C-alpha cells in the first residue's frame, strides 16, 4: 500500500512477465476531485539483491483526477439593503416600487466545467423574478415584478431552483417566504357618506341618535379608527364615542325651536400619516 496525498491508499501490484515487471496501481479509497485534483506519488522498484546492495529506481506518478458531476448546486439567500432575511423569511413593505430587490441569491457548484455551470430560476407563477447581478457570476437579485398589496396577499412562498449543466444534471431547491408588511395606504370609509335620521323631540339627555361605522382595510393602528364631531356648534348638542362611533344627543331637542341639524363626523385612523374621512348626518 502506498499512501498518497490526503491519506488516499493506492495499491501497487507487481506482475512479472518474462523479464519485465509491471506495477499496476489500484485505487483502494474514494477519489474526490473537489478535495484533491492532482495526486502525486513515487513508486519505487527495488531488486531483490542482498540487503546491503539493493538497487532501486523510483518514478513520480501524477494522477489528474477528472471531474464527475457529483455535487448539486448550492443556493444561498441573504437580505439586501433595508430588507432583512432571517429564518427563511424576507420582510418587505407593501409600498415598494416594482423591481425592488427583496433578497440576494447566490448559487455555486463545487464541480468544474459544465458540471458547475448553474442556471437558476423562480419556480411557479409568483410575482418575483431573479435578475442576474452584473458584477458577479452566480449572483442574483430576487425582485418584485408588480406592485404588492398587503390587503390582498400577505405572504408569498417562493421556491428557487438551481440546475447544473452536467449529464445527468443535478438540481437543488431552496424556499423562502416573502412577508409583506402593512403601510397606511387606505383611508377610512363611511358607507353611505351621508345619513339622514328622524329623531323624536323631547328626548332625554345622552339618548342615542345612531351608530356610525367606518371601515379601514389596513391593519393594526393603520386601521384603528377614532371618531369625532367636526362642527363646533354641533359639539354642544351632539357627542360621538371616539371608539365606537355611537352618536348621542346631549341636550333636549325641541322641533318647534329647530327641526333640522346638519353636522359632520370624522373618522381618522391612527397610522402615520393619519388618514381621515367625513360623514355628514342630517
Ligand atoms: Ca465533482
Ligand atoms: Ca454539479
Ligand atoms: Ca388606514
Ligand atoms: Ca395597507
């Protein structure tokens, strides 16, 4: 056994044929081009003379290990710019312009030649694409191809597939979740925008007039609403519960004194910046 580089054990068997002796080198262990691409070893031939007079000759054997496509491409994903990527999740705001990179994808392959030529793509019909980075081979920006809307889709599951050009080709896939985060892009909405109610006079103070309900499709504080009466004069006669939108009459109304009141209630969300809508009641 001849110990070659990297603890590779090569086995040399000498065969005698007439006068010539042939040494055949066998490989006993696994050869891996990705670990050691050139193996060099000396093979020594000694005659069988008396130990004090042994003559020998040695030859340097260089073995160039040729490549086999035994490595699938590897895929690495990182955050980019302000977009953080952690535990397979990339978080992006719904107001990003089209074409914004949401992750940096890098592919590599330990083989050589065609066995290491990797193409990669986004699998399935999702609203993201890979754009090759000009400065480095195997580097891609995963970017949006359309506007996002948190109110419509909150998560995208994206599968990135990398295939080498070996024969047969090997492939790898890596999934990531793109999580869309909310921005305050919707104003509250009263439907209908005007309400007319009949209310009997001689009411008691604090009697309920009506419930006003506005909706806001945003989430969290972006969709959390506060109601208020705008008109200063109306504020003396009517009040609205800031949280529920319930409108009450603060005073006793007298039809013979006045039969019609018009005032507006605003609903504002708590987002930054705030968005407001008005509803006018008669
Ligand atoms: Ca290989
Ligand atoms: Ca490969
Ligand atoms: Ca909102
Ligand atoms: Ca929103």
